[in-house]
């Protein structure tokens, strides 16, 4: 992926090691992305934020077996979330999530302080990774 002037800036990256082969993690990641993130029902928070797409994320660029990019925007931010899988040796897989986001204007700055400054984003991203790991390990 190449960055352009319109891409939101890098925020952070979180990763963990999954003790199963990469193809199993990729399969679990695809299921999680499509069932829990892309197809997410737009609830009250999505209405308040004005998310586009309504569920908060749309699939952007996919490199099969390697990475999937999710994109979205709302009243206070535009963002990308890039999940990646890579071999970690001895049959394990490194699963990572990189966040890119722009928070324009004073309302965006306040939203950034609320979400990034309180570490809510870290907790949410870590939870996503753990759910994929749990699903990967449970697959046979």
C-alpha cells in the first residue's frame, strides 16, 4: 500500500502471536471482518457519529493471505484499520492491526482525546485481535 496525501496518519499498531498456521488465522480473520465489522448493525453510536458506511467499516484493499484494509469515516474522524498476518516461525502466526486516523477540527481533537487519549482504542483493538486468535485456535 502506498500512502497518499489523503491517507490518514498512522496512530498505532498492536500485535499478538497465534499458535496456529497462517491459513487458519487468515480464515478466522476473514470471518471476523465480514461478520463482526463490515456487516455490523448500525446502532445508536453509529447514528450519533454519522458513520459511513453505516456499520463503520468497508473493505478496502485485500491482499489474500496477507492483509485486509478496512476504511470508514464519521463526523469526527476518517480512518483505516489494516489487519495483517505473517509467519512467526514454528507453525505460529503474527496477527497485527495498524490504525491510521485523522481527527479534523476542534471536535475531531476532542474525539481523539476521548478515544485515543483514554486508551479505549487500545482496548478495542486488542479485543479484536484476541477474538480472531480465539477463533483461530478453535478451528480444526
